C-alpha cells in the first residue's frame, strides 16, 4: 500500500459528543435503551438536553474517532464529514485537524442545519446511551466525496451509521465504487445493533455483493446480522464473504479472520472503565494502523485492544494518552 | 443566615474552558507564563487555537465553578454572568442551570460579542496556563445585577478577574453596595497573581475600605498583595482587615482566620493530579458551603479541601463525582 497518499480515509457523521454522567433510573424515566444509539430530532434534542445534567463537549462520531486514533498512532488519516459553520463546527474541525488528520469537507451554513451533536449518557457501569441529532451531518452529499482523495487512500473506512440518512448513504455508495475502481479496499463497521435492525438487508447486500473487504463488528452485531445460533456459527457464516473479518467481544477480547488464518487476543487490562464510548472506533483505528503497517493479524488486534483500552479509561471517545508511545511500550 | 433565599450568589466571567494537554516546550515556544491567566483578543484566540492540540469543552469561569460546586454540595447557589446567544452560551447556561444554580442573566446577541472562552493548556505536571478571550463576558453591565437577588443572598461572592474589564467592575461595585446595605456579606477571591499585579491598588482599596468580609487567596496571591517578607507576616497583615481570611497553600493545605481564631487543615490526598484548574474555586465552594451551614472553620476548610481534591483529579474545573456524598463519607 506504499503508493497510497493516505493509509485510511474515514467517512462518517461529524458529531460533537455532549457527555453527561447519569444513572439507570434516568434512562428508565426517559424510556432509553441502554447501550444503543437512537436518532432524535431538534425538538427532542432540546427536551432531553434540558433534562440531563452538566456535560462536557468532546468531538466524536464513529469514523471521526477512528481517524483521530489512526493519526495519533502515526498513520496517515483523512476524514470526510459534514459540519455547519457554527461554533461546534469550529470545535470539530479544530480537533480533527490539530492531530494531523486531513479534513477538507466544505461546511454548510448554520441556518440550513447546525453541526450534529450526540447526547451521550454514561451510567456508573461505564455503558453509554447515545441520542444523536444529525443536523448538518445528514447533508453529506455525493459531491462532498473528493474522488481523488478516495483513490489516493489505501483503505476507505465507512461507518454503518451513514446508512441512516439518505444523502450520506449515496455518498458512501459512490466512495465504494471509486475505491474499488482504483483497486483500493473498503472497510466497514456495522456500528450498532439497532442500526442493523434498521438496515440489515442493506448491510447484507453490501457484504454479499462483495463491496466490503474489511468488516468490523462486535459480538452482538454479528449475531444480529446473521441471526446465527451461536458466535462460532456467525463468524463461520461471514468470514468467507470478506477478506478480513474483525469481531470485538468486550472483556472476552477480539478475533480476526483472513482466509484460513484466525488470530485472537484477550482484552487489554484497564484499571477503571469510565466510559465505553469509542471502544469499537479505537479498536478499528488500532487494527487498521497495524494492517497498513503490514503487521501480523495478531499484532494488529493487539494495537486495537491497546487503543480501545485507553479510550474507555476516561470520558470521551478521543484518546487522551500518547497512543503511539503506549503501543511502542507494549508491543515494540 | 436562615432568612436568605440563596446561600451564595456568585458573580463572575461566564467562560467555557477549551482544555488541551500540552508540554512545556509548547508554552516556551508561545512565550506563555506557566500557571498564569492572561487576557487575549479574538485574533490571538484564533491564532493560539490553531496551534494547540485537540481539546474538550467544559464550562468554567472562576465564580461559575464555585456556584456549581456549592450547588453540588447541596447549597442554594446563584450565578450572574454575561453570555451571548450562541452555541457556547447554550452549553454554559445548560451546565450551570442543570445542577440547580439559579441563573437568569439575559444574554446578548452573538453579533455583539461571542461567549467567552479560555484556552486552557495543561502540562504533564497538571499545571494550567489560561488564555482567556472575554468576549461577551466584558459586557456585564450594572443593570445586569438583579438587586433583589443580591439582597436575598446571604453571601455575594466576587472574583478578582471581574476587575479586569470596565463594565463588570462597575457591576461588582454596585453589588457590594447593595449587599452591604441589606446587611449581607461580600466574599472575594484575589483570583491570580498576575491579576493582582494589574489591580493591586484596586484590591487593597476594597480590602482597606471594609468592602470585603470574606477573603480568599492562595499563598502567592497574599504575598503579592501585601509584599510582606513571609507567609506569616502576610497573614498577620491582612487578617485584621476582613472578618474571615482563607488562604490555600496547595500541597501544604489551607488556613482560615476569623478574629482571634485560626484553623488549619492539610491537603486532601489525591491519587493522581491531572489538571489543577478550578482548585481554588472549588475550595471556596466547599468553605462557603460549610460556613453557610454554620460548621466550624476547621470543618469548612475540610469541605473545601475535599472539593478541591476532587476537581484536580480530572480535566475540567467542574466536579465529576457526587461531592455531597463524598463530603458525607469523609466528614459526616
């Protein structure tokens, strides 16, 4: 992949996370499914925000978190996502660009739609429940895809969440075409169990149609996708359909399959899990960084596990520690 | 103080903190004085923001942090500060109101000036260096003071930083008059050594003029204010001029004086100091909460030390833990 200008181009919803600690009683009162991501409109965003406690604002968005992680691990990352020209848009653009991620998507006026935000409620068990107002992120049109940038990227990484809004879905389908025409690879994350329940046929169509080279899922997601009776069966069903399959299993570690090869790692120990937001995104960042550095499947999984462990040890889905140094100290 | 509707009304600059980890080399390159707060204009704010790394946005402002701490400790707190009607203004208003602080100051249009922000650079030694763009906060005029609210508050707490911009200085002088006419008390924090070097005569005028009932300072600040040869001499010089004097001394603990009475506590142990932003503000919150609950000087200092220890254990100047439960577990 040495002829590529970027290692990984990540395309996703550009979202600022608004993160508040809460308790299970609050989720119950609000009728929220713990651990899920639901889409909300502006009115519900205002209502829920008025009910929730004080928060911190940290850039997020699944693919954006992955791009940030790759850059912090020393990889050449790009990001494509739609912001508005408002204060939260300034924050998002700063955060992604200041760590060296290439990000050039032009913004839309705030009057059309404000920058997306996700109200992230974190319970004492560190589980996050996300309530996302997509705002400007829904306006990611096909013409926002810089086709040269896609062609110049070894891997284009897409989040399943992009399938929710109509315009970004088309943008993502175009990115897949362009990447494959240029002989590049497509990586895809299933994102969320509820997202799969909304778009199972679409996701299966992508996978069965050979559109996905590298697939990321967690245990729940691969079960929801396949409807298989057990984890082994689900993995066996999906692995022949993609070049690389990566499945994360929380405290049970993670597994990667490539052809006949299978690698497995335990979860990285964490002193105290504070907020699981971004665990999957940073796992993907670590794994893809390893892959683009031609590391073994096993070592790529290890980098994923190290990056995921860092991000769940504090609030927010962007790494706080020096990830590159952390990996070097643990893996060499 | 049982006839008061609010225990403490805090008046200060309403500022969103933009907090980034950095290193000493960055401070040196930018010519920044570690540990200080400097005022910057919009242009410098943009320039420095472009240079600094990814950040998290958390509501801050000295008196705002104190109000938040008092509310979290179970006290009846109010806050007065000037925001714009922009996204950062929404964030600030939400954060302070959602923990039960009374906050009714009308906002100004963003076109006049945007909500204030402070670029807070945190070095690995947990020291913070603040670069504050005051924006809308400078527009806190005398008519923003709700005189009834001041009269109904047992203590009105003012930050020394308010002395920097002209309009808020006048607002604060009016608040002092109104409070004293109503037989209420004025608490004041010296805020920052550099702030004292800018306004030493003004601060001494307030203290010598009997305008301050409860004075908060740290060791450096009381030395800068008095120019005394040693700590003991500085305390001896100031204590007769105020009803209560509280001096914090970082890892050396804190001391409080009231008339002939002197109380002292050691610093509360902290597992890992991450970011010292807000330590003094939360100390004041804890001490004032104790005082309004008619606790002893010693126990009031202890509550201050517990609240300060919590806030320096993570990024941001607003408490993350349940402060009330924390104090109950340690003090009863």
